């Protein structure tokens, strides 16, 4: 390899023992080195062991003893896809360099429309992004019988290859319209492929594996799709994804020179990585290896259909790569790892903490799974979020939430205490928020109504949390699911933002992130929905809806109401423009809100809900306005109290001081609001809010977290 040349190798290895070793052996007069090794346990259902050969047609190839090296992985019709957007951390190349451009046309749809069949498919096989793009016939009306789309790839013909083809009908208007043939090396692989009969739905993922034996391998390898010409009407053909894996030869080798015992066969020397009895590596510049392995699963694996620890290599604190799975599962301690994930809990510990997952301990239900009340160690209260194996959203959200919360510490963000990824589990352990979601204190539950001052303080706390996400972390973080059920309250009604499963990092020089639309109806930024471009102003819009919920004490969307009242944001803004917003506020607040405080509050909400993100304020500006509204309300309450205490006198109204942010070391009131003075008052546009980033842990409760 050349100096400063980076090489990455990816292998899928069949491991039948609990100990796995890698050895690097240099050629004579050279050195062996590696920069990184990444082990990701793959599910057993990732590959079928019996796969049809291209020829002879009736025969199948047994893959149970085979190992694989990834040769090509193509996102057909799409751009490069990095590991962060794949459920197993795989990278997908664009197919453009390998495609015959003359006959193919790119087509794509929203990722959200992609479905997976109930049996035989999941995001583990390929992510929705792969299935949401395709290449179809550029001219489906052609009468040329051999018209096709083709892809060609260079290969070493001394090996056999596993070919995986990904299909998803995103071009048909109805079922039973699309029929086409598939060829590999000009041999018929599938005749008259009818995706409708296989999936029963449009936009549903399907894949098919084939083996090309070395005796039939030709260079280049070709894959073609073409329409069936003897059917009436719609003629087309598509391909969504393509994977090519080199299979080990008769020596068990993937490089042609070394067998599984490490002995050379013949040919020139070179550095090789193989399974052996010891492992050593040095840190130099150049070679990176990613090793995918799958292990035998319990007999009930298929029934459980669960996602497992192969999603994340979470045990980063272990220095030994040969530690057994049993030793890892027994471990339960605080460790200082490079990933900073906090405490690792064993499944037995968390079963104990939740009284063996007692249904009476369930305090919340969400799209990810159930949330349980638990007690650990000496009675410390925690919320235990256990992933639902059937939840398609669970895989990515489990990973995202750990990655986000492990690096965030703030008084107004829920703290992640630890996790468990033992066997097939995905469990997160949080601080326990005793008073549950903000929404439950506004409507739907029998809690005493919150005062206007309490609502303002809760809105200010959650605004501080969002402001920290947008400006206080090393990279800006967009929450993407701001709503009243994701604002949790501790025993003192201190608000904390929760549920970071949909959150996204945004680099400092990025004005937006192009991404599939996710969020909750009623809170979703319409500009984000139209353009699929996520910015921090999308959170600001959602927070504007939260402010209206706090004021009106009703859901963001209520289908039971008359049509014009269904959407809270639209309905409330109609009343605001008429100057009659006070007519639709929570009846328990009538007569208890200072008019100036409500005016400032409603102005903040209106600005948050501006149609275009560029017209919305930053969270820092929103925070300033909310703190000002709180001071107006407190001044009003103080004036009333003085009137009651001095009924014979008419004191002047207390002076109102516009709030200004101060450093965390500045004096503060008992409820943690900064103390302002006339000298500190500045224009809101000039302010940069600074909040307490200490992240003092308060163990508290989740309650009824609604799924998305």
C-alpha cells in the first residue's frame, strides 16, 4: 500500500465459539499494523444458509461454513450512504459509476412510505433509504426486446460470490403492474419477477440472494434487469440495491494465499488478517478493518425476533478483545470508557429493580417500548425504558439516545444513568421524574391546575434545555420531537427535556440538515415538512405549539373538535390576530394572568409559529421574552399582595426590570432564575443566554410517554 493510503476491509465471519482472535503477521522485512478494529455482532437471520446457484438452476449452495468479504454494496439510484444511516453501520456506495446510464432513470420516494414484510424482511437487511430510491427503465415504452438496465463490476474470477439484490416497487400505481426479468452474468436469475405476489403491497422491501460459483465467474460481473415483453400494458424493470460478497476458497481463505491455520499456500508475501490463537496490533497510519461476525443464537431467537447488542459495540471499557460474552454479561459497574456511556446494568439487576418487569410498574408507553418504575442500589429511584423487539423505530432511536445523552449534562435535560444491551435487550435507565409529563398537568389527568407562574417557569426551564442543545454543546443538536409529553417534571416541577431518539447533530457550518421528515403531528414545522430541511428553527416552531398548550390547556391536535378548531396552532393564531386570544385560554387561568404578561407570552408564541424559519426567533430570544413575561406576572402578584396587606394605602406599582442573562456564578433566586438589575437590562436581540450546565442529577419519574 502507498504512504497515507487508507484501506478498509469488511468481513462477515461465521464464529462458532465464544472466543474470537485476530492475528496480523508481517511479510519478511515489513511490519503489520492496523488503525482500528470494529466488531459488530450480526443477527443470524442476516443470511440464509441455503442459497440458489445461478447454474445449475435447481441446485443450492450451503453457506453455513462460508466467510465473506464485502466487495460492493451499492445504493442503486441514490447517493453515498454512510454507516450512521444504516442499522448495522454499513456504508453504501452510489451505483452511478457501475451503471449503464443510457438505459436507466433514477426515481425516489420518501423513506417514510417504505414498508417491511411481517416475515423475512427488516431494516437490518437494508435501511429504508436504500429501498426509497431505484433505477427504472428510461424509456419503458420501447419495443426493443433486449432493452435492459445493466451494472458491471470488476471481480477476481478465482472466487465464488454471493449476490444480494434489493427490490421495492416504488413506481407502480397499483398491484400486479410490474413484471421483469433479472440476469446475472447473462444467465437468467429470476424470470418474470412479480413483486406484488411476493409482498402483497406496493413500496414493500424484498431481497433475493444468489451464488455465482467460481467456475462460472466472469470479469466483469454483470447484473441486468429488463421488462417482460409478452405482458400487456406497463413494461418496466427496477433495482433498488445491490451487494456483492467474495466467498472464501477451498483453503478457507479470502486472499488466495492463507488457510484458516495461518499457513501460506503459494505466491508473493503480503500482510494478512486471519483467525488465529493470539491477537496483536500497532497504531500506525493506514489500515482499518471492520469485522462483522454472526454467532449462533438461542433456539427461541426467531420467535423473539428481537434486536440485540450487535447494534452498538457498547462495551467500550474492555481492553481485552477476547473477553467472553459471559464475563461481559456478569459485569455491572461504573466504568470510565472512551464512549462515556455511564453505568452498565446487567439484565438481572434491572429485572430486580422493576420487580421482574411487573406490569404494575409500567409508568409509560411509547413507540420505543414500555417505561418502568424501578429502584436500584440503596433505593435510588429510576425510570427504566425497555425496548420493544417489534418496534421498527427502536433500533436507531436506542443508538441515537445513547449517543446524545451520554455527552449532554444540563439541569433542564433528563440524565441518562446507564443502559443494558445484554443478549437481545435494549434498555435505557434514566433519572426518575416524579411529576411526569407537562401535558398531564394541563389536561387529561386529575392533577390540580397549574398556576400561570408555574406554567411560565416550566416553559422557561424547557426553553433553557433547548437553548443549550442549540448553542451549548460542541455541535448544535436539534431535538426534532419537542412536545408536552417530552417535557418532564421533577418533584419540584423543574422541567427537563426528554426523548432524544429523533435528535440530530448539526455542524457549525451547516445551515440545515436534509433528512426524512420525523416528528409528531400538530408540532411539525410546515417548512421542514415541505423542504425536508431540518434546522434549529424547526424546534422553535414546535415549542411555539407547546406555549399555546400551556396557555389553552388542550391538545395540539384534537380530531373530535369542529374542523376549524382541530389544529391548536392555526386556531389560536386566528384568535390572536383578532386580539381575542384571552377568549380561548384555560378557564382556570381567567382573572389570574396579568394582561401584559399574557401579551408578551402570546407574542413569543406567535413569533415561534412564523411560516418561514428565517422569521422565527432563536431559542435565546424566546427565553428572554418568557423571562420578561414571568417578571411581569410576579410584579402583578406582588402588587396585589401589597394592596391586601396595606388596604389603607395605594402604593405605586413595582418597577419592572427586563430580564438579562447572567453567568452561572451570578446570584440567583431559589427557583434558579437569574437576578436582574436596571444596569443589566439590554436589547433582547443582543442577548446570549447562559445557563447552569452542571447537570446535577435528580432521580425522578417518567409517566405515560406516548409513542410517536
